[in-house]
């Protein structure tokens, strides 16, 4: 055994997540939530932007199938303006329930928000968006489906995608390194922006602030439960194909150890306190749906089981196990198919 390998094994063995609910000496759940959220925020390495005005600018209205479409540009931080797609149901009174829709990674950067919302504003991106929807979403644009169903939908580009890119795959590591050298964090920036986006959505007159869900696939699923951990503006979470215990992911060949895409989901030092399901548990006892594909090569079954058991323990401790919907689709891989979407939509209608 090489010295680095021995050190890796020793460090992994020492991970015991002492701040996890049930392990932490804190016995009051609300106090634990406050403490655990503060620990996550500390490791984001990006300061809160609460005082930065959103200053939204809207770019016309286009008619969709039962909904209206517009582009909105806003300040999620004081450093950059971000453009997103905003869909609003038509022909019925508001305020409406709403979904913050969080796109995946997928090693495809020319489209971001367009992965979930049909780009009516850009014919050049439409072919890419249709290709992506065909590969992962049974040909559907999930955002458009939600808007037809009666939800306000907001979908923004994460740093590096769409209007904010495209970065090349090999540039991700350099980008993350640059952030670290500047005393900041790429993953922390994305986390802060997502929380701010949820709070922007909650402040819109057309939205019922008590009925906002964060919904995402793959990296977007990670973003969804992380956003609910960071802000109470999110009332429910639907996260497809991103949940595991850390120890089960840290095996040779797994993406989480390869750099590049992993840096969007890496908060240095946080694992000394909390595992992934522990962070998601900060959202308890709010409704949470987690789907995984039984054939998903990115998330080993033992890691999914371990995480699900941790989550069940937390929701059970809050007498709210019925609010936690966990399901494995044994015949599916890393996808968000129409069958999965239909079940998510039905669940959202019920909990919101």
C-alpha cells in the first residue's frame, strides 16, 4: 500500500460526521437545524448577499401553450447579472405555486436553463435543447410541463452554462482552483445563487410564497436539496438521481474523486461535520422526494441505501415519515423519464 493510499484510507475511516442529527449532542431539532445550516454556510466560503437588490429586468412576453414566457435578468450577487427563463400560467387567477427548476451538469455547457425550458428566444440552442431532452427527459421540456400544470417556473443558468459560458470540460478544475486562490468557492457561489433565486421567486406577486418547490435532476438534484437546507423559502423538494452517503461514493473511478465536475459540489472541510444526507436533513420535516435509478453507474446502490436510511431516521424523529418519498427505479439509469416526471408532478400537486 502506498503512503497516499494509506492516508486516504485513514482519513476516510475517521469520517464520523459528528454534527449529524442523532449523533450531535444537540437534542433540540430547531437548534440543530440552525447550527447545521450555519456550519454549511461557513463552508460555502461565499458571503451572503441579502442586501443586494435583485433589480429584475423583464424581456417581453411570449405566448406558450397555456402559459406565458419571459426572460428575466437579475442580480443574485453584487458581482454579476444572471438571465433566466420565467414561465407563468395563463387563464387562471394567481397567486400560483412555483418551482425553482435546477439544471444538471451532464458535461454539456452550451445550454443550461434550456435543458429544462424550451428556448423560444434562441433557435441556435433549440437543437441542443431538444437533443438533451430526448436523451434524458423522454423528449419533454420539464419546465414547460410544469407551467402547463399551473406552476410558475424559474430556471437560471449556473456559472459556466448557457449565457454564463460555455466553459470547456477541462476548464472546470482551473475555474475552481482560481476561486480557491481568491478565498472563495465555485460550489459555494452556486449554492448562494440558488438560495437567492428561491427567495426571489418567493417575493414575486404572482407566486404563493408558501408553495415553492425546488426540483432538479443530477447535479440539479444536489442543488435542490442543498437549496432547501439553506433557505426556508423552499417548501418542498423533488430531487432525481443525486443522493448517496459520501463514504460509498469515495471509491476509485467515481466522479466525485476525479476533479472537474466534482468541484461544483465540493465544500472543503464540510465532510468533517456533515454527510450529504445530513445536509439534506436540514430541510426536515418539509416534504422531500428522492428518486434514484437502480442502473445508475454514478451512485452505487449501497450509498443510496445508506443515505435513504439516514433520511428516514430524521423524518421519523420528526413524526413526519409520510412526508419523505424515497423510490428506486430498478430498470432505469441516470435519467428523468416521463414516468418519473409524471410521479413527481402528481406528488407536487399533492404536497403543494
